């Protein structure tokens, strides 16, 4: 199987980052990321990255993304935003690469909450849509845009006045029955024959900006039944998902359906179901098997730090005790950084006052092959006297050691907690 070039747009969204994490280690994929905005997280993780593309509603958008596709010989495009998905689905015939998503009709229905509810109203529970005439008897109501994503533009109105206020700001808001119960996402995959191959539910325990940042698998046949009904009445291909929430009676009620990767599909990816890779293989006409592990798991998400620096160095000097080894364990981030240096042909120099048989310790912790040079100091020796290279950085847990090196040599010094800024994620 030949390697294919895959473009993710917009690559800095949570969807784009999940696609990156799903495909970054695949030998079958060369990843490219693009965005319309300069400030986005995609530039910190995608090696092949472009920003400044027009927004999807610009008349120049299709020509510009096609120029990017042609210039990089892109084979497949993964849309990573609902508006991008619908736009590219509508322009599928003019796109110079294969689009990984469901057919255009499915994309159009799923982009509209109203159209989705009308499609499934007679098939499964959907929220009741109210008008202002009936609002006094059914308050509170949940108001959300007909076309939207996440929790953007949503409101809980507890009075007629609040509902009128929100409608005046956005007349496209739907007034829906309030659903007070637990919320779930069901991650699904349908192959090119329309067969539902996987449906895995997860509880949305904690939600931030419409993203489930604390989620865990839920096993219940009801979710598979709902997935089957949706799959039988819309034509899906590849990854898709739907969200449901319990009403006052505890019945699962449909919130939305989306024919794309979900930002928190990493939960089932960790159990063995890589939705992005499955979708890519299916798009190539390949038959796939799905195997899932059965251990318990819960995924919690928070902001992660990624950095760009202008540091250039050819040598790393690093301490051992309480730095590489702390509390009888090797620091995995430091070892990852050292292997990154090896890959970049940067020399690694161990400089330590280790109290004991140094060689035996390195062998014990399987560190004996990492270093280009090893210097074992006496207690009274100054480390600055043994740093021969100036195009270098110094890593040590001791502030006094870092201060001595910085004053004597003027090179950058790092504590272990600062090392993350040197990682190439």
C-alpha cells in the first residue's frame, strides 16, 4: 500500500488535532495541515503546515485550497469543521482531491438541527420545537442556532423576557424543550457499503465549550439501536457521531448528528478504534476489520502546552540524579527529548556527581547507550570547567548549578520542568 498525502483543514480545531493524533504514526500517511487563521494550535504540531487560506465563505476559497492541494500532491482532504465539511461537500466535484466524509445530502441534513429533527421525528425521540405562543407553559427552554457547533450561541431561557432577548439577538435560534438528564455521544463508523460497523457510546461527564473533556464508555444496547436507525435512514461513509440527552422521563432524545470525526474520539482510539484511519482506508476502497479492547478507561482533557523557540544548539549537557533519574524512576519526558536530540544529530553529554558506581547505575536504568560523552565529577569540581562546547544548553535540577553555568558560560540553562518547551511535538 502506497503512502498517501492527507490534508486536514482547519488543522488547529479540536477535530483537526484528533485527526493528527490518529494519523501521525501511520506509515501509510503523510500529514499536511492548513488553517485560515495565523494563531492556531495546528502550527505547533503539523510539520507540513500552511496558514492564511481564505475562509470558506470567500469566493477565493476553492481556488486557494486547490492550489494547496496541487502544490503538495494531496490525495485526500479531511474536513475538520462543520462549515468546511458542508462547503467542500457542496464543491466536491471541483475539489482536486478526494473528500473524506459522507454524501452531500447527508452533510446538508446534519448541518441543520431543524432538518435533522424533521428527518427523524417519526423514527426516534427528538426535542420538541416551540414557538413564542406556547412558551409560558413550558419554560425553561433551551435555545440553540439551527446551524451551529459546540455550545456556541446556545442559551437557557427561564422566562419569556429572556427568550425574547436572545431571539432579538439571533432570530435563527430554535426554542427547544429543556433536557435535564445525562448527555452522551455515540461514535460510529459506516463502511462504503453503508454497513454500520461500529457504534460506541460515551458519557459526556464534563463539557467545556461544547467539547466533552471528561468522558467514559457506556455499554447499553439502546445506543446501538439508535445508531442503526440513524444509519438506515441517512447514507453515511466513514466516521460519524450523534449526541443524545435524557429528557425528564429519562428517555434518550436526539440532539445532533455529524458526519465527521469528533474531537473526543480519542477515547475509543485508545481502545483500538482509530476512526480517522478507518475512514481513510475505507475511502481507498479497502476492507477493514475493527478490534476493540475491553479494559475500563476514562479520558479527561485539559489545555496542553506547545512551544516554538528560536534556540539553536548542537550539544546538550545534562545531569543524572534528580534530573534524568528521580525517585528511582527515569523521567520519560527527558528520555524522549534525548532521543529527539539523537535523531537531530545533537551530541549528548552526561555530567554528574553521582554517588556510586556510575556505569552500573546507567546499565541498571538502561541508559548506558544514550550519551556521547560521560563525565563523572568529584564533589568539589565546578561543572562549568568541563563544558567544552559553547553552542550548547545545560539541563540540571539544581538552581545553584544552573546559575553557576549561566554566569560562567552564558548558555541557556533548563530545569526539568522547562524541558517541554524544547520538545518537537
